[in-house]
C-alpha cells in the first residue's frame, strides 16, 4: 500500500481514538513497521514518555542532544528516563567532524540558524531514523499557527509520522501530568513553554504563543525536522 494512502487510512481509523489507543496500535502496526518515539524531553514531553512506559518500555526513544541544550534538559532527560524505566533511550549527537568544519566556534546559529539546525538536528536525526518505518512526535495543534492543521498521521521523508496528542490542549496536558504526578521540566516554572537549544530559546509572556520564545525576533518557527524533504 502506498504510504500516503496508509496515512490517510490511519487518520480515518483513529480520528476518534485517544492517544493511548493510537500508541498501542502504532507499536503493533506491521504495515508501518518499527516505530520510535522522538522526544526532546522538553516542556510537555513527559506525557508521551509516560504513556509509552505504560505500554512498552522497550520502545526506542530517540533523544537528540545538539550539544547546545540547557543543562536542565540534560538532567531532566536522565531523571525521567530512570523514573519511567525506559529501556531503549538512544542519545544521538551531531557528527564531530562536521561540527569542526561547520561550526567550530558554536556561533553558526547567529548567522545561519537554518544551517545550524540542519547540522545539529536534522542530519543526525535522519541518520538515527534509518530502518524505522515511522516515528512518534509530541506536536499539538494548540502549539502555534504553524501547527494548527496537523493530522494524526502524515507522510514525511518516506516515513509515517504519528502525532498522538494533536487534539490535546494545554489543559489536558497539565491535567495528565497532575493526575499521574509526573515531574515537570524545571524551566517551565521560569516561563519556558517550548524548549530547544539554549541560545535560541527564551521564556514567553502570559498571552504569547507557546512557541514565541523559539528563535525570537526571526521568521524561523521550526528547526527543520518537521519539514519533509521528500513527498514520495
């Protein structure tokens, strides 16, 4: 079955499903193949991580350490992984040789933020996802205008991308975290609603878009890992 048709059929099948049901089916979907959860261990990441831990703790979890993350994020990743008993957390990093040639002074983000994201995020993640038929993200429609039309299932780079929380709002996220007594990222209390690399992330105001603190003052709104490079 063509992947585009497969994504469309899964959207139809699961348009009323809750996230846990979607995850259970996805992890056993032979037509999609092996699936990984790609997690930033950011502001709301603990929700999907907890769901996965209750369904199958051996599910591969890919964490992209760009080498420019907040120390709090790195510590949070270790603590949450241990607390939830996740058994296959794969920490990936950008290629050292490419960093030496492309961003030896760690200032590329100032002159070419897209190039920095490609070097530190897109390329390493593309390599890490080789062999997987699909991957799970924590994106939601309520995270900003660039995401307000997200489907549950989509085709990107010849893989099925699954967004189980797409219909959840901030209140549902907060309620789930409270109901399960899950730890929040320590920077959430300091106003960070969306967390990325340290130089390109700032807190947001009370009435701002949740992603307003990412690449503040620039037209850039996404790091690039959610922009498909192939529509085949």
